[in-house]
């Protein structure tokens, strides 16, 4: 595979759109969230912060990256 595009520097953090596995509510979260992010509707934990990269327990929705 040949890379024809220039590789843009990727930001270490980004906002992603996830969907709650329980109630299906979509929510925009920060991929390096430093706090637990819970679903606005049912309260399920969607993101668990770790030392670095957050663990996203919710499934990602169609729009994975919001610019
Ligand atoms: Zn939910």
C-alpha cells in the first residue's frame, strides 16, 4: 500500500461520537476523557479514564470523528 497523501499530524485527542449500548442514545465524548463519562439518558458508563487513553465502553456510532 502506497501512501499518496501527506500524513497529517494526528492530534492525540479527539472528539468521538459514541452510542450507548443500552439505550442507544448518541453522545459526543472526548477520547482522552479524564473523568468517567456516563450516558445522559440511562447513566451507563461510556468512558473510563485510565492513565492515558480512555477506555471507551460504548460502541462508536457511524460518525466516528467529529472535526
Ligand atoms: Zn444510555
